[in-house]
C-alpha cells in the first residue's frame, strides 16, 4: 500500500507540527496516508467523500485504481 500510494519517503516522517522539528508531510501525503490506513483494514465497503480532492490527476488515478 505504501508503494502504491507513493509514500515510501514518508515512512520515517513525524506527523503533526512540533516546533523546530522540520517540515513533516504535505497535505497530499496526509490525505494519501489517511486513505491507506483505511484500506489496510480491508473493509467490505468504503465510503469516501471526494477522496481525490487536492491530489494531482496521476495520483488520483492510482488511488481509484
């Protein structure tokens, strides 16, 4: 899932804003990470309200695929 959503470079990143610790992850990466955590549970049904908003067309295609 990490490779499919191109999150390899985020594996060791801290999530959240702690003063003076660097940039963290982008909003697009955060959205893909949230989606990845949901699909890892292998739900029988997944409701996604605009899951590709704010994500480039190539990544949106990969998410839907």
